[in-house]
C-alpha cells in the first residue's frame, strides 16, 4: 500500500496500524460526505 508508506514516511515509526485504520476510515468518511454533498447540489440545480 503506497498510501500507508507515505503516511509512515510523514509520521515516522510512531504511526501504528490503528492510526492507519483511523486515517483510512476518516478519509473514506470524508469522501462519502463530499460525494453526498455534491449529489445534493446537483439535485438542487435540476
């Protein structure tokens, strides 16, 4: 996983698997939130 390697390079050895999971979940939630907002905006324009 290139993503976890980048995160590890940024945070160093203190970055644990739990941190990676939380980081990934937060990113996924943010993407879902952004998509739902965009869909609401598109529906509003129709």
